[in-house]
């Protein structure tokens, strides 16, 4: 080795070992038997051929993308039935991905002779005997002299930004990295494709808001200076009375996201999520058929799932403690009692981390309140006129920075808590890690948004009776256009910031930085780097690549993005468009990372995306409820409908603005809260207005909640119930109408079973005829006949 301080062990497996392991793992391999794959007949065949011709330029330049009219019948590999398989070229019968996975299976089961309680390569890695164990990449990705290989092909046809508009070579990805990673990129591709119609509809909804903003009567009333509506101060003492017409820009901007089209878009996105889930199930089933995973069950894989190194080490410690107590050694395992301290630590730390998130959101609320008061005292008129926009934007940026920092912290905490639990298998470890990471990151990303959507402006009280925090900070209110505009600003900054900074810059920068650190540690100067790399062997070059840590971070960022796209889409119809643009870059970024910057992962088999599908379904269901509440409680959609059909004299929206504003007598301010400059507008103010449904000061019950409030609240709750049930019913109908398995795939699977049955029937008939011919031989040549017969049967 040319790498100082590191030695390498390169492992090969002979043909006999590969055959044994393939049989043990029940690997389905293609047999000699081929059959014709029948596509749709008649009109559908012509339509599919036309679509295929149109999309031909979008396919990568690979052999596998040509429509295959024949398929090899697959059967679990068996040494006794080797005659079924085409073994003419034993070097290529098992591809490199399969060979490395077979070798890794052997290494996981090989006992460490000097270690009494541990076994396998995982224990040696856990105890630090080996630094790493990884399959080798096929070859180099760059250079004119690089030999053609699957890795180079993936780099050119998948990891290049110049092919961003093309489909992914999913078959080649699966061939090189295994089914689990192949399914991730197939899912990401389907999700990105499905974002195209969602983006188009979202842009249309946004444009509808832009086109109709001049016809929106409530916005026109806000901007009408002739009405001269005097509003109550936005903060105590330093803020003065203000004209509603100064909020004209905010009112018009709110209409872009708060209009009747957003209700339609919320229903559309709920159905979109249902279509997406069904489309993925069908695509997944098609891939299972193409990749010969139809008979593969996760239970079979679970039986062979070996204990993790940390689990074995803990069991060994427990066994050593009990060795001197019991004469008969018993097979130990970790019980709930052993894990109880870890479970308690998990519970306390999870609650603490969620509490930290809530505390930071509360801190940002205090920042907004105090900054608003400070800027209102400014002598600069430009600063005072843009107080709301400045505070909203800076608070959203602070929230974004905190979310990015806490995301990294929570990821590390979730991994540490999962390690404390000492799960037995890798699958159990992964599922527990996913659950904790999802809870913490979901709460971290969406708590500020949930506060703005459902709590801000509802806890502040009214003029003369405001709610105070720490007896000095008055709770904040929404702008007159409603909280939907502020929700949109928070959502857009958080979503775009996470995608640009965390998902892209971090993914590019961090691996390069780690690689640079490893180069520096290996005592190599940058001027020697290129010359040095030419002398390195493949196993040494791969050692300096970043280790593969699993697909959890990749799925997690997409699930959080799916939350942004579906949960609050009523307030931000452009979310699908930004997600689409991000994912186009994300696919090629992940591709480049997997092909060129990560060590080659161990090829793992899987027939679905596992627990992530359940999380997606859960988010899609919650999205229906959240959007129902956003439309009914955060937007002005329901108050407008109630006014138009119950209180409007002519059935129009004229007078809606006055209907939503209550009156306040300025002489009823609490002591020390009245404005310091009451003549700021140039005249004496007796009555100011504020947004709420309350009785006027001259009423027998001044400032009490009015009957209009209860009418609007009843309508809001009714809308939530109707919207939620109708949309969920429609989603269930979509789920019921679309079959999980495509009809043609179902027929092909059935055909495979019949063909396999015929193949074995013919084999049995052949064996029977051979045995009958053996029995019919004459007694005089019995010895020779038996000998020849045995050889013939064996060869058969």
C-alpha cells in the first residue's frame, strides 16, 4: 500500500462459494428459458408506441432502454439445478454488485476464532480491528484512458447536469448499487415527475390571483384613501394611530395567496397526493417484476439479518457477568429491563429537544415584538413605514438559520439516542433512527409555521385589554390582510433556504471538505495529489472517498419537502414549482455523490421503500386536515362567504371591510398604554378601529364578542368537517379505483408461474423416462448399464 499507516485486505470468492451463497440467499437468476413479453394490444399498443417515440429523446443512451420483447424466466439459484441456467460465462453470470453482496454475507457469518462471543466482520469493524469494509467501484469515472464500465456510464448518462431533462437509468442504477438504492431513485424520479402537473396548476392559481387583484373589492376598500379609516396603534405608547390605506400593498399582496382558487388548489393537491401514492405503488410493482423480486419477502431477509456489532458486544458483556454465576452457559439476549435506562433517556431527551424548539420559537416571537416597537420609534419615516415587512423578513431568516443548525444537532442526537437503545439488527436500528429523526426534524421545521398559521393574532386580546408576556411584551397581531401573507413569507424563506443551503450547498461542500481533510491527514501535498492518485490502486482510491451512511438523510429531506408541498399549500401555491426545480438539481447532485464521491455501498435487496411509504401516507392524510384549518381559520375565505350570503345588503363584497372592523373608544386605553403622539395623523382621534368581531363601545355589552363572530366560527368549523370528509372520501375513491398491480404485470406474473410449472413438469417427465430406460436393461449387462445410467442421470 502507498497509504501511510493503513493496510488493505482484498477478498475474492471462488465460483463454488458464490454458488453456495446464492443458493442460501435464494437469489433469483435468469434461466435459459425465455418467453415473449406481450404488451397491450390494439389501440393501447399504438398509443404506447406513439408516446414511446415522442419520449425517445428523453431516455438515456443505454441498451437497457430499448423495449425488450422477450424476458428470461427467473428461478432461485440452486446447485442441483445448474443445468437450468446459462453458465457458459461464469465470470459474468454474477455481476459485480451480486458478487460483492455474496462475499459480504460470508464475511458477516464468519466467526472470529479468538473472540468467544462475537462473530462476523461487523464485530471487527465495531471493535476497530478494521477501519472499513467496502466493495470496490468498477473503475474510474473520468479520463480519456478510462476503460468502459458501468460506473463511467452512470457518470455520463446520469450524474451529469447536461442530461437533467432525461429519465434516470433505473435499471443500471439497480445493477450497480442494488435494489434498495435503485428504489430510492425510482421513487425520487416519480415524485419529481408528479410535481410537474402540481407546479403548473400552482402557477395558474398564482397568476389568477395576480390577474384578479384589481377586481378584489376588499383590497380596493383598503387602498381607498377616501374612507380614511383610523386604526388603533400596533404597539403600546411608541406606536400611534395609522390610516388603513397605508396597508394597501399588504392587502393587495394577500389576495395573491388568499383567493377562491387556493381552495380549489388545496383539494387538487390532496387528490394529487393520493394519485402520487397509487402511481408509485404501481411503478414499484412493475420494478419488482422487472427485477425478479416478486417472490422475495422481507421475512426471508429478516431471518438472515445478522446482529449488529454493538448488540453482540453488549450481549458479550452481559454473558461475562453471568458466567461465574451459572455453570451451564445460556444464550443471552438484551431484554427490556436491560434497555430501560436507554428508553427513559430517549423519552426525556426527545421531550427536551421538542421543548428547545418551542423555546426558540417563543424567542423569535419576543424578537418580533421588541424589534417592531424599536423600529416604530425610529426618526426615519422610511423605516417606520416598512416596520412590518422588515420584522417579518428578518424573523423568517432567523427562524431559517435556527432550523438549519438544529437540524444538524437533532440528526446527531437522534443517532446517539438510537445507539443507546442497542437495536439488534440493522433494520431495527434504521427504523428507530428514522422515527426519532422524523419527529425532531418535522417539529423543528414546522413549529414556526404552525404558530403563524393557527396561533398568531388569536392570543393578543383587544385594545384596552391586551395580553402581555412578562408583563411588558404585548402579543403580536396579524397584518390587516390576515396572517396568510406572513405564513407565505415564512414558508417560502424556510423552504427555499433549506433547499438551497442544506440540501444543495451542504451536500456539495461537506463531502469535499471531508475528503480534503483525509488528504491532509494522509500527508499529501496538493501539488503531488494528481501524480499520487495515478499510482494508487482502486482499493486505496476508494478508501479516500466518503463512507456511505445510508439513505435516511436522502429520504428525510424529501419527506420534509413533501410536507412543505402538501401541508400548507393553501398559503403558498408556488411550493410545488420550487420543489420541482430543487429536485431536478437534487437528482443529479445525489447521482454525482453516489457515483464519484461515496464509497460503493453494499448492495441491499428490498422490494419497497419500507417505513417511508407509511410516513408519506401519514403526511398526506394530515395535509388534508391542516389545509382545511388554514383555509377556514387563517384565510379570509369563510368570513367573506358569510358576509356575502348573510350580511351583505346587495350580495356583493362591498362593505366587507367595515364589517370585519370593530370600534374602540381611545379613552378606554389602560394606563400607560395610550400613544405618546396622539396627533400623529394631524387630528384628534376619539374612535379607532381594530380587526375583530366585537360589540362597539356604545353597546349595552361593550367589547363583548358579537353574534357575527359565532356565525363565522360555526361556518369555519362546518367547512373543516365538510372539506376534510369530502377530500378524504375522494382520496379513498382514487385509491379504490386504481389497482395496485398493473393488469399487464399481473398477467405476466401469472404466465411466469405457468411456464415455470411446465418447465419442471418436463424435467420430471425426462427423469421418469430415464429411470424407466434404466429398469428395462437386460440382467447380463446390469453392472455396466447401472454405471452408464448413473452417469447419464447425473449429467442430466
